[in-house]
C-alpha cells in the first residue's frame, strides 16, 4: 500500500459481503487503464470485489464494454487512444452517483473518453454501455478510489504566485486555445508556467495542447482526486482549488493559469470566485464572452470583486490551433 493512501485514507462503508465476493485483481500494469485513473498506483490492487453493491464517486472499477455508441474510443493512461469493441475490459473511474441508485446499482455508460462511467441516461442518443465486472480493491477488499492519490494540500504560501484565471462561457470552445496563447506568451517571456483546470478533467488532446504551449506542469480535477465537481458537497470547490493551486506551487512554477470551464453565474464558479483564497490568489481574469447583457454583468461583477478583467471573444484563426493540436 502506498504512503499516500496511509496518510489520506478514504473511508468507505463496510462492504456487504452477502452480495459480493473477492477474486484476484487484474494486473493493472498490463490492463487498459483510462486516462482518468492514471494516478492510481497499480501495486496497491490485489482484489476484485465481484457483486452487486453500488459504487461511490471516484471508485476504481473493472468494466466490460456491452455496446458501443456515441463514444467509440478510450483515452488511456499511457497517452494512447484505443477504439472500443464489445467484450473488451477497461479499468475506469466511477463518476457521479445518481440519487436513483438508492435502491441498487444502475446500468452504467461511458460519459467521458478518459474512462469515467455514470448511470445510463441515453440523453444524447445512442450511448456506450458497460457492465461492471467488479470493484478493484486492496488486500483487505477495500475499494480503491482516485481520491487516495490526489495532490496533497501544502501549507499556505507567504506570497501567492501571480495567477491568471481563464473563465470560459460554455457555448464557446475558445478557452483551451486562449490558454494556449497565454502560456506560450509567458513561456516566451522566460517564465515557467503551470496550468490547472479546476472544474473539469482534461482530454488527451487538451493536455497535449498545453504541453506544446510550453507549460511546465498541467493538472486537472483528477489530480485533486475527483472526476466531477457537479453535485459535490459544500466546500468541494475550495478543496479542489487548494489542492491544484498547491500542486502547481509545489512544482516550482513562476506563474499559474487556472482554467474554469463554466460561466461566472454557474453555481460552482460563483462558489469558487467567492472564496477568500481564490480572491487572494488570482489577480487577472480572462473572460471568454460574447457581446450582451450577461457578458457585461459578468465583467462588471468580477471587477467589483477586485479582479483585473479582460473580455475576449472567440479566438481568431481557428485553423492555426487545429494544426497545432495535431502535431
């Protein structure tokens, strides 16, 4: 068992052994692991809890593809992409837990190509469905959870690092490319830059784009031990922010860029920007917005809170970014 797990245990309810049994765990070194479980240390896995008990958000599961739909490939921890085929098995992470599961586990679908599964809703049409083979656990049968490998939260720094927050309006795809330009400009000026997405997990192409811009370090909410902040408990955003900001600072960067993939009036973003720690850390905000009353209100609200705000529209020359993202 890793030292990280001993220092930061995640407490799970006692397993219902009447509905499950233990089997040997698959070799995680050779298993196809989704990008979302990249931080999980394979050496800790020794059992597979096979049965019908419901899983918790962040649990590490072995699943078998039942039907291939909208999502047709899996982004793996080794940085490759594998097309999905019925019958293949993957190690993935459990996403949000639906309240309808109170009476038992629900059928699951792949909700992210990085390897996140959640209750099947069929909201977007034909979905990629999976069957749970079992929950991967340690020698005692305790189910492994990605929170056990999150970035430790360090002590507060005397002087916060210069920090830019990029807030993206959901209908606009530009925040990834805007971050690329910011990072490339800072790196070109001689700064070491760290990037963290505090509201979502990166797809492989996003992580690669940030690295190509010259970022020394790139983190997302998986590095804070989560696959989603939606429906999280009170204080979840603060925990994610502190973990990721601390991880970047510990990495020795000169400047931090924080990506926020939602608009200012989103409940979770409002919680985040209202945190005293966030306001003390962030000096400049790049706001992705279009002309309109909502954008003006978002800009003025941020400025009233003391942030230096720059409003930008969709980035120009999108073909230039497509070429960069494919190199």
